[in-house]
C-alpha cells in the first residue's frame, strides 16, 4: 500500500474536513445523516493518518509531489 496523498491533502482531511463532518454529526444532523457524517469523518481521519486513499488509487491520482500526477 503505497502512499498517494500529499501533505496539504492530508492536513485538509485531518484538520478541516474530518472535524467539520464530526461537528455536523454532533450538532446538525440526526439519525441516518449523523451516521453518514460520522463515517465520512472516520474515513477522512484514517486516510489522513495512513496517507493512502483507495479512491485515489482507483483513479490513479497521486498528490504527493509539487505537481499532482493524475492518471500516471
């Protein structure tokens, strides 16, 4: 499992998207919407920590370099 996420991508997932999804699950939504937002938050935190995104792998996206390589 080769890393395919750059520093900015990982930081955005860990410090912006993950906390916003968690906040939305706690404060904004209830029921199924809350569960979906918790799942999104968990995925964002996990992929940020590991540095690997399965969707990026399927689409051959790599954001590790200065110039993102798409379709390599």
